C-alpha cells in the first residue's frame, strides 16, 4: 500500500479512517482511510465493484458503516441519515438513487428543500417560486428541459442526470459529492458538467468526484484516491501522475 | 386550438415555454381516461340513471345520495394517503367499528359526547399509528399488518361491547346527522371539509410532496433525506383518523354503535381510490379523484335501487366497475 499522506484535520472537509461496510456476506470495502481537502476537487477511481459508491453512501449517511470514524469539517460527524448530511451542507449526486419519476422536474429539484410560505401556523408550498428558481437553476447550467412542470419519468437518461447534478450544485452546499456524474451524458453535456465542477471549485466549494474517465479526473481534480477490491490502495496528486500510472494503480499491475 | 404537433423538445436553454398537448390528442390518450375514470363514470351513471329513472335527478334524491356518500368519501381519503405510499389499509372498516364502539361505551358511561367523540378518533388514529410502526419498524408487509389489526380490533370491539349494540341518544349527533346548512346536510359539509383539507395537505405542503416521493421511489426519497418511515407512519395515522371521523358519521346516522364490520366499506374505499386514478404502486395520487370515485359508487347503488334492481346484484355491479377501472388503469403512464 502506498503511503497515504495525512493532512492536518483542519484542512480536510471530509475524512474517514478505519471505515468498513459489509452487506451480509458481501464485503463492500474494508478499513478505508480517505480525506478530501477543503476547496479542492478530490477524485475517487477504481474498477466496477471496487466499493466507490458504497463508500460515498456511507460518507453521506445513506448507509451506516460497520466500523470506522467519519469527520466533517474537522469534527467527528457520523451522519445517521442523509437528512443530517444535507443539513450539514453536503449535497450528493448518487449513481442510482436520483429522481422520483412521478414528480415534476421542479418538485425533484426542490425535494426536501421546498420553498414554503407561512400562513399563520401553516406552511404552504410556494410552487410559483420553486418553478421560477428551477428554470433559473437549469438555465445557469444550460440544461435543455421542455418544461419544469414535466414529470421526470418521460425524460432521457442524460436529462435526468443533469437534473440531479443541478439539484446538488444549485443549493449552496459546502461539499458536493458526485458519483459518476457524466456517465450518461453526451459530449456537450459532459463539457457543461466539467465546467460546472470548475466553477464550484472557483467558488471554493469542495467536490468529491467518482469517475471512470481518467482523463477527466486528471483534468478536473487536485487529488486522486484509488480503490481496488474494497480497499483504498493509493492516493496521488493529479498534477504528478499520468494516465498509465492510474491504470496501473486501478488494476494492481504496478 | 391550433397547437402544432411538437415532437422535438424546445432547445433553447432553460426554455420557459410549457408545451401543452392539444385537446384532440388528450382525448385520444388512454391515460387521460384512466386519470379521469371516476369523473367519466359518474357523468355516465348520472346520464343513464337520469334517463331511465328521472327521480334519480330530483333534488331530494341527489341530497340523499350525497348524504349516503359521506362516510365512503372520508374513508377513501384515508385510504388514498396510504395507497399513495404504495401501501394498503385493510383495517379501515374494522377501525370504523372500533371507533363507533368506543364512542358508544364512553357516552354510555356518562362522560359526555365530546369526550366520547375525541376518544373514538384518538383510538382509531392510534390503530393507524400502530399499523405504520409495525410496517416500518417491524418491516412486515402492509397487507399482513393491516389484516392482523383487522382481526385484532374486530376481537377488541367484540370484547369491549360484549357483542351488543349500544344506543347513542345524543342531541349533538342527532343534529349532526339531520341538520343542514345551505343546500347540504352537516355530514356532507364534513366530507367537503375533509376533501379540502386533504387536498391542501397533498398538493400544497411539504408533507404531500414527501408522501408522493416515498410512494414513488422510497430509496431515492431516503437518499435525499426524507424520513420515509415517518411519512408512512403519518399516512397510516391519517387513515386511522379518517376512520374515526367516519365512525362519528356512522353513529350519528344510525343512532347506535354496532359491533359489526361493514366490509363493503373497505372494498369500496379501495375501489374509489382505484377509480380515482390513484396508482396502487404509489407515488401518484389525488383527493378529488377518489372522492368522486366514492360518489360514483354510491350513485351506482342508489340508481340500481331506484331501478328496483335487487340488492343482491349491487356488489356484482361494483365489482365489475372496479375491475373495469383497473383495466383502464393499465394505460395510465
Ligand atoms: N445494497 C447492497 N447490498 C448488497 N451488496 C451491495 C450493496 N451495495 C453494494 N453492494 C456490493 O458492494 C460491492 C461494491 O459496490 P459499489 O457499488 O460500491 O461499487 P462501485 O465501485 O461503485 O462500482 P461501479 O464502478 O460499477 O459503480 C459490490 O460487490 C456490490 O455488489
Ligand atoms: Mg458505483
């Protein structure tokens, strides 16, 4: 295992160590240490089934890890559920868990973040405001969407992906976690998402990016972490690595 | 309308235009008929019965019809909240019986009618809450749990009542049953209020969106931080609450609390929900649809009675209509 440089806890937006997760007899990952530096784009790469998505889900409260500690913003912070993670300022684009088919684009963009108007003791949805802000969020990312009133069910895979990225990026989070955000996207849409990630970085939003595209990872990220068969096996600075080295690290051929 | 056929999505960034299908396209779309099955059915029944038996359209009969529909409307609303989460509440009619018996016994014990009503509604809501907790925390399928509570509270009702009906001679309930305001009797106003409150809860609150999200894709909803278990428990509690309101209307109507379950109420509540275009797979619901579905089923029974069709045929007719509605529902997208 290559040396994993420890950074001072105050510089890490999200960190974990000794993290393990099993599903019954299936070992998703074991004894993982990982750190994402504040204000940087941190990439996680690895082959299919290496445990990347499960790690992400443990970090943002979807799964509860079997063992290990998680730190957010320097403090021990295991999130008991995704609501706590979102309230703490972490937005996630999940690989499979994304949109609710029967709800509209606007409803999905504001799910669990609904804008309400207070009328006496009651809080009623401000649907007009949500639709208007939804249009603005989509146009800022140049996302083509016939209507924000459309049910998500009818949209293409790329459009759906774009909506969940839009939701994560548009809410002023401290940390945006993206699990293969460009996997279903066309050339132009991929370029848009890459531009978005750069913009988030300029705005000093920290980003964790899971991707199979090594060129993309080297273009966008500052630090790359490599998972193989449920273990975190290496971490390198993006500026000091090559595509060949990454391939070797991922496959274990090094 | 001269809306051109629009196949290509509008390719301007963040286009604000909202494309609407033309009227003719709407009428040819089977999912339109599925969504509006209850309205179409109600209109159809009103026309058929109105022609074959003009008394059907008399003010007096329409008022009686509305009055007769109130209990089913309230129960259908409760069932809608549960079905919207992709669940089902089979204990609904039994909860009505339990509410009625508690109302009767508390009133007979001399604690006053208001306390009796409150305790009845509290008890049925508690049954709903219990259903929700067993389903979510116990991870037991909904129909098993609610079938279990159906049996459990049937027994409880029999034990509490000793199998005997209790007379409830309350002027408050008598006035609720027979009084009216404007064109409608009080029970109709209760049902209208229930429809309005439920509609607002479903369409204009965060709870409503979270309910539909939970019913639609429970894991995705959970990943976005929605407490899906709480939402489900709330839906079953609402269902129980509606059963409580229905038990008040029932005792007011018949003047006594009977230890008997009206199973057709349960079947018809599910039927009304299906007719109302609510997806049994969850995630898609309305309140007006099931309410009109309940009205339609009541109109069916009312019209058949006016046509002197034997009561033995009525369940058959209801069954046929529900299966038909379920078939149309397959076209719902
Ligand atoms: N909910 C679950 N139940 C059981 N096993 C699971 C579950 N989630 C993941 N796994 C298992 O954990 C392992 C790691 O899966 P994970 O989805 O984290 O891989 P990944 O690195 O994201 O792969 P990919 O690149 O294909 O997305 C796999 O063997 C998978 O089958
Ligand atoms: Mg994955």
